[in-house]
């Protein structure tokens, strides 16, 4: 039961972080896809750094090499969104957002007993995608999918732990 609470709390924090991205204006489809792809890439990167042994680094590098053009395109879309929303503070805000997301995935890696097995399977699935399948995969498998209600992300209710 404790593991479930940890996963739920981590997902809520990641969703809140994603909500902060879209709090001011709507994400267009391209930007929404960019957020999801970046969440997936960050999740896989944290798994690679957290799970020692095996060939995580080799598999992650194969994933990045295979999808470099798509990852770069989505990275540009994410930067465009942050530039539109935050002007001169865009780089700092994007860095802060990505740091929060990576920290949440890192906490998850420390609190889930089967984290490396699950992450390794996801890494294999991501690496084996064909070009053009990355967005669909990220939408269906990311830890905290972007849920758009109307045009804005809905803020989940968060209660303080006692």
C-alpha cells in the first residue's frame, strides 16, 4: 500500500508541474506532444542513471540516437511555449520545470521496489519504436499524461500529508 501512495503522490506532483506549464494559456497539440515526449525522455534518462547494471546506458543511447530529430523538434516546441509564456525568463523557467520533473522521477526510482524492471521494459519498448511513433507512445505510456480539459490542464486537488 505504501508503494501505491508513493506512486500516486509522485504522479500528482509531476502532473502539478505539467499544470504549471499550461497554467497561463492553452498548449497547442504540438506543445502538448512536446511536453509528453520530454516527460518520457526524462523518465528514461532518470531510469538509465538510477538503475545500475544491465545495459541501460546502451539502450538509452540507442533510443536517443534513433529519435534525435524528433526529440530536437519537440524540444524546440517546448522552448517556443516557454518563450511565449515567460519571455526573457523562458530558459530559467524551462530548466526549473525539467529539474522538478527529473527530481520526481528520481524519487520514484528510490521508492518503487520494481522500478528498474518496469523502467527497463519501458526503455526497451521506446527503443524499439519506429520513427513517427514516439508521440503516440509517450501519450500512452508517460507516467503523468497531459490531461487537457477544454484547453487548460485541470489542477488536481492536493491535500497535505498528516
